[in-house]
C-alpha cells in the first residue's frame, strides 16, 4: 500500500507553458531549462513536455546523459559547463554544448582532444558576480577560444539578477548595456532571459531565451503565475489519514505551537518535511481539503501535517487534500512559508511518487 501522497505531473501544462514563452518571444529559439530534475517534475516529463523546444539546458552531467538515453537528439547546453576535465569526454561522446565561465574551464578546453569540435557558450559576468568572465575580457577570451581546435561555434550569454524588479540595485538595462558593449564586434548567437525577463522584459531580443520556472507554471516574481497565463504543471495531492477532536486549550504537534481556543476538528495529512513540504510553513498556510481552502495548524512534522477541518464537517479519513497545484498556486504556499515556488517544486523528495495526469 503506497502512502496516499502523490505529485501529479501535468504534461499538457508543460506544453502549454512552453507556448506562453514562445508567444512572449516569437523570434527566439528556446532553451527549456530542465535542471534539478526538471524543477522536481522528472526529467522524462520535461523531455516530453518540451519536445517543441529547440534545446534543453541543465547543470547535471548525469542527467544530461539520461536525456540522450531517453532519445533527446536536439541540442543540450550545460549551464555551468565543466566541473572537471573528465566531463569533456562526456561532452564529446554525448554532444553536449558547454558554458565556459572561468579561466579554469578555458584551460581544460585548451588541453582537450575531442573527436569533433564542441560548441561553447562564453559567459559574461555583467554584474551579478556569480559566474562569468569580466566584460573587459570578452574579446581576449573569445580569441583564446577561437584558437582551440576542439572548439566549434562560440555563442554568448549572461544572466539577469533582477528581471522582475525595476527598482533593484542592478537593473536589467545596466546588465544588458554591459553585455552588449562586452561582445560588440564578436560574431555568435546570444542567449538571454530567464522566465522573469521572458515574461516582463519584452523588448529584449536575443537568438535564444532560457525560461525555467515559468514552464512549470511557477511565477518568477513580478506577478502571479495566473496573471502571466501560466498553468501549474504539478499538483501535490494527499489524503486525510486521521481526525482529532480538540477541546479549548488543547495543543497540536511538536512544540505545541497551536492551541485551540474553541472546540475544533483537525485532520492529519500524509505529507511532511521529508517529502519536501516546507517545515517553516506556519499556522495559517493555505491548503485545500475536498477542494475548499483551509489552513494548516501547528508545526509540520517529518511525515505529517495538521489541517483545520472546522469548516469542513464532511471531511474525514480519506478526504482529498491538495498541498499545492490545481486550485492552490504553489507561490501562495511558498509565500506563506517565506520562500518561493521554485524552492518548493525543486525540494520535493524522491519518496514522493510522480504520476502523470492530464
Ligand atoms: C536556472 C537558470 C535559468 C532559468 O531561470 P528561471 O528563473 O527558472 O526561468 C536561466 N538561465 C540560467 C543560467 C539558469 O541557471
């Protein structure tokens, strides 16, 4: 008997959300981002859902090999490139394009002996100060790459830190101007724009875009997922497995952080932090029982959490619970727990069954 907890993955929503990205940037090719097990949705579902994308992109080398073994023949880009020299042999064998963001990676390429030239993406640090070469080194690095026999096409990319926030300390316009100046005079395709830039910064043009969270129906910020027309691609569903009747003064769960101030019914739900539900979610975090919104009460435990059934007299053991997804945006649950939808979808643990549902 499996626990009643299941992550329903909606392939039609994945496909649909890809069309939203396409409509936002009709001229651009799409690298659909499938890192972190397709943001928790499963690589295979990502591969099928994004069959119309021009390429898939991720950071994990083993997962990239899996994509090839599952039959993906179009381009794959490794967003963080080589972690060690031996990754080059995998890139060569499986035709994986790589980002080059550091001198260490450049040195690895310089000593590579590959069966055929590898396409690379030169990453410029335009102010986020995470990965990439300083803008004033772009031409020098390009020249170094061009001189390497194992290097084929050279493309360019940078990553926006604040595409959803016009008031930030590092506006998109600043990063874009820096990038444009850095690669002026160099020839090659450009990839820009995560989900937030794709949806909000419509005037930016590039050969490729790199949407991630929006494809899974999560908001990148700057508005709700629904306001962007996105559909949830994952519904985390479980059931009530026990009911408790509380008297005024009774307390609930570890730490006894919730105290009933009137007689009330609570339900115990098969889902906890060992499944990836955020332990920080406080009393009041929204949850659906039999399609009706209520709240969690008390602390989230490892395998269970508690919900207020006061307004749901008919909901007993076996009643359907939706933790996020259809009917309850993941971003609302995330906001209540002080995080973002991205983290919740990615943090879903391997013990949660994934099941395809249209
Ligand atoms: C994760 C990632 C993306 C996608 O970001 P979203 O905000 O999920 O759309 C794009 N580009 C790079 C380099 C990334 O690491």
